[in-house]
């Protein structure tokens, strides 16, 4: 994929700090899809994910002076969005916001799925079980799995987003994978652990 045309993120941030709403709108357009996908995987509900992403970008606009530029703007946005996701769940998702964009967005084209209906149902059921298992994990486990397994972020990027050492990313990811495996076993009807096996 070719890099986005036009000014880079740092230029747009600087213009936004000077009150250029159009520049910030370009930042939103550039990053909202990836942020939305990560938040949706975190919370599991499309409507809640939209509200969280709106809140995240509104907070980013208000807090632009706090962005020091020591990481990528996208990294900073992931931090804000995940923090908003945790706060939103804690508050029960009680606050709805108007969209940050003033115009309709183009719908994202869905890839053509030529599998048989039974295969599609099986894949969809598998996705549903994974999302259900993710929802049962604690927020820290969920975040690190989403970033590595679903967003395919590098260990360095995850360390930046979560503000933890890279070695800690590896150990937490290992524990999170084990926790997810156990949750999936339970949801699929298998024993959660073999620890009590007689043999």
C-alpha cells in the first residue's frame, strides 16, 4: 500500500495545534478506520465502537498540546482509544456523541465471499467464539492480543502503544494467548485444563 498523499502526520498535527480543523479532519480520515477496527475488536459492539472512536478523536483534538511527537500520531491515538474503551465500559457506555465528521463517509467495500453458506456460517461462528473469548479476558490481555494477533503490530509498536518494555510485551502476550486458549476451550465445550487429569 502506498503512503498517504499530502502532508505527513506531524505537519497535520502542527497545523491542527494552530486551530486548523481541516488538518485535524485529515488526520481523522487517515486513521479512523484502523482505530475503529481495533476498538471494535476490543468492545465487540459496532455502535459502542463508533461512540468510543468519536470520543477518542475529540479528546485528541482537545489534548493536542500533550502530544510531544516522541511517537507516531497513530501510536498516540491507539493509546487514547484503548483508554476510552476501558472508560466507556466502566461507565456502561452511557454517553452518546455526534459524529466528529460533518459529512457522510464512503462505505467500505466488503470483499466478495464465494464460499458455500455452510462454510461461511462455520467461519462466522468461529469469529463469534473468538470475540466472545476476547470479551472474557481482562482489558490488558485483550489489548495486547488485538494489537499483535489481529492488528499485526510489531513488538516495538506494541511496547510504544502500551508504554511498556518490549520484554514485558512478550511475557504478557504469552500469558494472554494462554488465557484466550483456556476461554476458547470452555466456550467450545472442552475441559479448561488437563491439570486434574488422572493420567
